[in-house]
C-alpha cells in the first residue's frame, strides 16, 4: 500500500492537531477566530507548516475594507 505525502504527514500528528485537521476538513472553510477551542487555533500554525492546511484572507462584506483570515484543508 503506497501512502501519499499528505497521508504520511497526517499520521504523525498530535491528538490536538488531528482533531483540528479533521474539524477543518469537515467544515470545508472556516474563519480562524470561529474555532471552538483556543488550542485548535494554536495547532493551525503547526498544520500550516506541515502543509496540510492553507490560510488566506478574504473580504466578508462588500461594505468592509478589512479582510478576515480563513483556513481550509489542502486537497
């Protein structure tokens, strides 16, 4: 059985990183400040460094000039 690079990286995650990754995959796209647990917010940077998630900014309203941070799992 041959594992892809993402599957191999997903195997060596801590418990909180695994919960966070599964939550993000299930949600699809979520604003970083709307994560249910503050420890999940801390795990996002580790997942980004491992190449499993992508963080980007986008406008949430046409009337606001400020962009908000969002996170989604890479496919």
